[in-house]
């Protein structure tokens, strides 16, 4: 039985799921150069913020033109600008000065065609980093995610409703969020009542 990363709390305790355990272990090991790759809404920013103090890091969400870093840095940037020269110089700055850099992103450097890069050395730098991925949610985590997103909206429904909607959705973090939005919508449209028939009708009409 696994525990889960709580995506909707200010609590500093990190709950681990099978899907994010490798990323968490990478952060716990405090490697100097690391990349956490994960889908949108997979909790990358929450992980970054939770590990700031543990890693003695600062966090940024862009590539600054003025490179004047002294401490371990977390870059939280959804899509990496592989073909932009400032990004290459940014990476080179940290490597040359032996300053820790951890990147949180959806961009997997192992999935990039090096021939499409204007600056191929950028890719070689990134591939020297320790890399861990956050995987898309399997059924157990998907259920917990929908439940948590609903709780965030102050909505409580039975487990049967959540399992019912899971039959119609994909297995991504965004699908889990959208499912909570759908439940919220159906409750609003049906005087706060919801059942499996309403869910089926909703998805059959899409």
C-alpha cells in the first residue's frame, strides 16, 4: 500500500507515491546537478518548494540575463529553451562555478533530437545531470488526486462516483483535475445530486 504526495496542502510533510518516489529520492540525495522531469500538474513546483530549505536553495522561474548566483539554485521552468544561447550560458555558469543546480521541467533532454538544436552543447550539458521522472498516475494515485482536487473545492462524493468517472478519463494529472471539474459541474447542473448515470450521459455526449 502506497502513500501519496498531497498536492493541495501547505503541510511540509511530503507523502510519497510510486509515481514520484524516484524524484523525491533524487532530491533527498542532494546531487549537485539534477533534473526532475514530470507532466503538468504532477507536483513539481510543490516538490521544489518543499525541498528548498533541505537543499539550502533559492528558486527562480526564468533564465536571468545577469548570472550572479552564489548558492544552490532550483529552476522551475516548464519548457526548457534548448535552442537559446542564454540557457547554454546559464548552465555553463553553474557547472564552471561548481554551484548546485536542480531543474524542474516537463522537458526531457533524452527525448530531444540533437540535430534540431542550434546549440548542441546544451544537450550534452543536460545529459550529464542526474535525471528522475515523475510518472503519470496509475489508478490508485488517480483516485487520490481526484479526491484531493475535490476536497480543495470543498466537495465530497462517494468512492463509487470517483471510480465511475475514472472509467471515462485518461491517466494524466490534468485528467484528474478535469475530472474534479466535471464532477463540480454536474453537481451544479443537477441540484447537487450526482450518480453514475449522469456521468455516463455526460461523457457519451462529448
